[in-house]
C-alpha cells in the first residue's frame, strides 16, 4: 500500500527508512561520508518536511504490515528507494 506523507509520524517513518536503506545500500557505492551528507541534506526529517510542504510529495510503501521503501517526487524528478530484501 502506498500513501502520501502528510504528517510528522509519516515523516519519521520515511526518515527511518531512508537511514536504513542509504546506510545498507549506498554506503557500498559511495563513501560513508557521502552517504551521511545525503542523509542529512536530503533524507532527514527536516528535509523531508520541507520537501512535502514546498516542492514535492513522498509516499512510503508498505508490504505485509512492514514499510519496505518509499517513493518521492520533487520538481519532476522521481526517486524510488526500497529495502533490498522484499521477501
């Protein structure tokens, strides 16, 4: 199920997903310091809050009662981020 993020609880969920996913997946692709920068700048609670109130939308994705990823669109850019293990 995909729903639009509209409140602080949902922002917290997406920020938590972002930290888990970026740490697990993207640290292998780029330096840890780069992943931390991206998390703080674009995937933090504050950044997500600004994004949904000014320039875009974020949708967490739930599967079998667990959040497994999220989809975000800002200024016609779309990013889809899922945990590796969807089983």
